[in-house]
C-alpha cells in the first residue's frame, strides 16, 4: 500500500512577485466544503516569517489564492511565524489549529526555543477568512502537531497533540481550557522499527470510519527522513490503538521532496475524503505543495490488515 502522487505535482508553488510568499509555500491544511477545496497554507517570504495564506480550488489541483494572508503575527507570542495549519468544521463552525512561534516565551521554566517559544494554538471562524484566536492547548513546552477531531467525543471537543516523545489526546469543554487531568498519551516512536524510531506526530483531521478513527501520521528516523504512516484508534476511547501497521505508505522520492528548503521531507496537515478518495496534501522539502491520493477503502484495508 502506498499513496499515488498526482501527475501534475507540485500543485502549488511560491509566488515570486509576492513579498510574503516568494520563497516557500508548504504544509497546508485543506477543508472540502460546499463543493470546493479550501486550502490554508504556510508561506515564507522576504523576512522568512511564516504566515498563513488562503486558496480555493474546484479539483484540488488548480488554485486561486488571495493576495494577502488570512493570518499574520500579531504580538510577541507569534512574531516569528504561524506554522502548519490544520482546519476542520464542527457543528457548522470552522476551527484551525496552528503553531505560534515567537520571541516571547509563555509559561514557567526555560524557553523551548532560542530566545522564545512555541504555542499550539486554536482559532475559530464563521466564514473561513476572518479568524478569532482562542488560545493554546498547552503552554511552556515543545508541543505542536495538534489537530482537532471532526466531532465531539464523549461530549467534549477532542484534539491530538505532540508532547515529546508521544502523541497525546486532550479534551476541552470550550476549546479554551484544556485540563491536564483530561490529557493522556496514545503512542510514540517505535525504537525497534526502521522509519518511525525517532519522532512521531499527527497529520490531518482524523477520519471517522465504522472500524475506528483512521489517522495518517508522520515520523522521521535518525537520518531525519520524513515518511507517512497509518494508525487506527478506537472511536469511543482514542487512547486505545487498534492497529498500527509497521510499514509507511509514503516517503520522499521526487527531487523537490529530496532537496527543497529542508531535504527529505513530505509533511502533511490535510487528508480530506471526497467521493471515496483520500486527498493527501503535503509540503515537499518545505518548499512547494504536492498532492497524493488513494481510495478510502484501500486505506482502511491497510489499517486493518497491513
């Protein structure tokens, strides 16, 4: 089992005429809504600060983009950039999770990064263009790769997040407070495995199936080569792993994935399902955006039997 690259890849490129997205466009979150693909992508330009742009497409391949970003830094907590958006619709409202990287460190203890820190942020929108920042899932730690489940679980909002070395589950009543008592680890690197023995993280929005929550995840090995894999979690208790196949389903092969701004990277924040096809949008080499697909049936079969 492996994802199939679209023949016109890459499907989205930097805009050399735009000061804020002339160098890199990558790691998009994509939502399928009312017959269109809505893409929120990370972009870097002349100042190397990441912003989040917006583009729309009828087919996931041909895109029309806004000339200005929809989310930009606003204070010291995100002054160095907004990274890796993931977008979901819950009960008619749109939510985005993204990483805020800034010069200001929030929390106690030592800064997580040189001169500052990161925050796993949540934002909401009624129209996909105007976003209200709600706050972080956690503070004072190296925590990112967070994504919301597409519905409430056991009456609460639920999210995956990465608290090294593991991927964790978190619950919230209002998407603003995330009590530590409602957090628990799910899975981590497999030290005896060849491709996910160093670091793991979540990809796009979990896919609900009759067999469980179907996840695409990413990992890298000791050589920092990124690959994508599959995990199946219990519907009612997502801390319970039903299946985790040993082999990956996608890895860098194209020149623009093997080199790019950061080499050997395929990194996905989106896997919407449209008419039985899973559309995996990913950043290649932290430079451009690619698309790979498979059928949902194939992915479920691999999750159950791979």
